[in-house]
């Protein structure tokens, strides 16, 4: 178990700048969820930590060691790949013990450690099978066992749940969380699924366009997004972003501090903070029922506002409802820079 | 009326239809087998008789002593051992160097790999005969003529650029994550090639081994040019000696040809299961 410090890490591929000036610290035993849309640089960052890519700029420290130029095998990091990267010609036991064999650990000790790792992730009964005989969830467990058998300083997980079906993903997410709580290992979990990031991470780091946008505890990233990008990316459905004109943002009354008077502003309102029953009238355009909750798509002039309500609220499409928002639930952004104010 | 099926009852697999589709393949196989059949049949024909006017499948009388006489006339036993020795060295070296080169190409960045593939393709198009004179001059200068080294030397370059490309293409098809996982787990380039790459391209290795074996085994030109001492001759040169007998003694040549062909066929029969095995593991 070790901490990780990235200082000014950048990566260029010819003209394309995949990562710019990434400064990030991950504490010992922390699970950091690195989240961002496709092409945001999150996998590049993870590969740089693993040593599979060399940074064009900056440094990587694991614990007290500067590992920027250290080859992957000497970093004592383990990685779970999106594809699991299990060796198809080897049995589960051989896959799990692959790294131990490469490091010339004695057969007896390797066997013990393989069985212990398989026990932890619940794949003890699969040790004799080949990867093609396993389901997606089982392959994932084997990949996890292979990652933890070497007792690495750092666990890197690159979208490990993205190939699983929705039900299994929920189950494995909970198991991963439990595994982290049990092992207390430093983990970096890369995902494009912000819900996964919020539920799993002790802290969440949001990457966009190769730049670290915000890092903080999940509730902070969700409740107080640092800019428009984070506000729009984190949360399902995304935060409603409306231009502020004359003390109003769409149908909502907004209090603008005197210091911001005259600036072009945008107001962000989370769907669950849209209250029905008072305020301005809007037209119901679409009703999406998700079982325990309902999403209302509400038309206000040319814009659509999404409201999250209880399961029983199902106004007729085309009808009018009134909406408002409590002042404490409005986040203001600078319309030009996108920064939160 | 359709018969209702019991719940849970398993249906018997239907017999495979369309067996007639195999007829063209069987006809083609027959075309290729006929010369072999005539070669074996001819090798048992009594020597010294004029050649038959029509092909005969079963000669009468059957002369088993043709094989004995062929071995007496020419030192086929020694030539056979020489051929086995050359193939036993050249084929593993071909696999080693072709797979190394192919692995290197597959792991290089795309642009560098494309350049090397281009060079390999150009090399593939150079006719072997165009290099006969410079190669001979080179080996003569090095004092290596009348040794097996000129016969084995091409294997140090993978014998043919085609084999290198075959490996490069096969390694490229494997998921890159496997090689990266191997690196992270602590294996170097050679370890990754041997423990991850090679087991996953086993059918290609078998194909290259067979092709290289056939090439080495049937190589006539190189032994003819480089070998002067009859004790170092390989089987094709021994066969050439039998071919110089008069026409009535052609069964002796065919007996020698059977001796030369049998190892290739046996080798193919042994390795064909590797061709037929499915890539279930990669599924």
C-alpha cells in the first residue's frame, strides 16, 4: 500500500495533447475514481501510472519513489484491464499465479497465495478452468485475483465493469467496494460512468479534455461542481443549465449577489431540486418512469428542463405544471469561463 | 401433424445435410493423390522392364527388392540422415527467427511496422535465383562451401519473408492487453514472446514448421551448388543420381521418391491435428 503523486503530468501524441499538467495525489488506502467522457485522458493517465506509457512531461511518485522512468514490472502496481486480459491458454490458477511465476516465487508459496487470492474474490472453484469456460463476472473475479495476488502497492482498474450486464455490474460494484474496505489498498478506478465513480470512490477526480477539472469527495463534486463541464457531466440526468436574465433563470427565480450584477451568468439546478406546485408554468413534454422515480421533461420557451419526482407523480403530456427551486439549490456559473461562482 | 415435444426433452441433433458439398473437395484431393498412388505403385514394379503404356495401379509381379537395390545403388540411408539433420537444424531456427522478427514487427508502432512489412514484401518478390551467384560468392569467400551452413543459413533470416509476415500478422491479431498484462506481471520481451505470444499462435508455428520442413527437405538447388562431398549430400541429390539410371529402371527412382516423400507425409499427418484444432481458447 502506497500513496501516489502525479506532478504536472502531460502526454502528447504528435499534435494531440491527451493530458495536460495533471496534478493529483492519492492517499494510502484511498480509492480514487477517475471519471471523464471518452477521450478525456483518464486511461492515458492510468497507463502512465502503470508505466505502460511514458509521460511527455511531469513526474510520477509511488510512495517515496520517483517511478517516472521505472519499467512497469518494477513499480509493483497491478492492473485490471477493461478486457480482463486473461491469458487464454492458461488455467485460472496459472493466470492468477502468472506474476508470481515470472518473479520466481517458489511453487509452494505461489500455490498458497493463488488459493488465498482466489478465496478473497470468490473464484476458488474455478482454478482448473480455462478463461473461455468462464462467464463475464467470473473472468472479472479472476482478473481481480491476479491483480491482488502480488500484494501490489497500487491497484489500477481500467473500466473493469464495462463489459458486464447491468445486474452483474451492480453486484460487482458492491463487491469491489467491499474488497477495497477489506484490503485497504490504494486503488485508482477509471470509469466513464459517473454513477459508478460517485458510488465507489472515496474521492472523485473528473477529467475533461485532458485537464483535471475537479477532485473531491463524491458529494462535493455532485453538489458543488467547480465548473459547467463538471455540472453537465456528473449526475444523471445532468444538471439543468439556464442563462440568468433579470433575476430569473428560465422559469426559476434566482438571487444574484450584488457583486455579480452585470455579469453574464448561468444557473445550474439539479433535477431533484426542481419543485412542482409553485412558481412559473411550464409544459410537460415527456414523462419517463424509472420505477421508483419519474423524470419529467418540461418545456420552457426553447429550452427543456428535467425534473426528478416521486414514482406517483405522472402529469399528462401536454399539460402544464408550475415549477420552482429553493435558493440554496441554485449554482451560479460564469457564462463565459464556465467557472462556478 | 407435428408431434408435441415433451417439456425438457432434448432434440436429437439432425444429421448434417449437404454432404454433396464435399464432392469437389474429394475430387480435388483425388487429383492430388493420383501421382502419389502411381509413385507408390510404380516403386513396386519390376525394374528392367520397359515402362507400361497405361498407368497400372497394381504391378505384376510385385518387386519388393526395388527399395533394397535403390539403397545399394545410391547411399540413400546416409542422404536421408543428412536431410534429417539439415531439417532438424533449419526448421527450429526458422521458427525461432521468423517468430522473433514477426513479434518485433507486431509490437512496433504502426508506422515502423508498416515500413518493415513493406521491406519484407519487397524481399519476398526477389527471385531466389537472382541471389544464387552473390550467395555462392559470399559462402565461397567465407570458406563455407561443401558444408551444410549455406543450406541452413537462410533459416537465420526466417527462411522466407512470408513466414515472418505470417507471424507478424498472427501476433498483431492478439489483443494488445495480453502483452501489456504480461509486462506488468513482470515478464520481459523474450518471456512475453515465449509464454504469451507463442502458445497463442501455435497453429501458425505448425504451418511454418511444415512449410519450412518441406522447403528444406525438397531443396535441390542449394545442395547441388554448395555440396561437393557425396557423404554430405542430402536426399534430393541422391534422387538425382537415381534419375540418371536408364528408363527401364524408373521403379528404382520411384522407390527413392517414396523414401523421400514418406517423412513429409508422416510429418503432415502428425501435425494436421494442430491445424484442425479450433481457436476455442481465444473465444
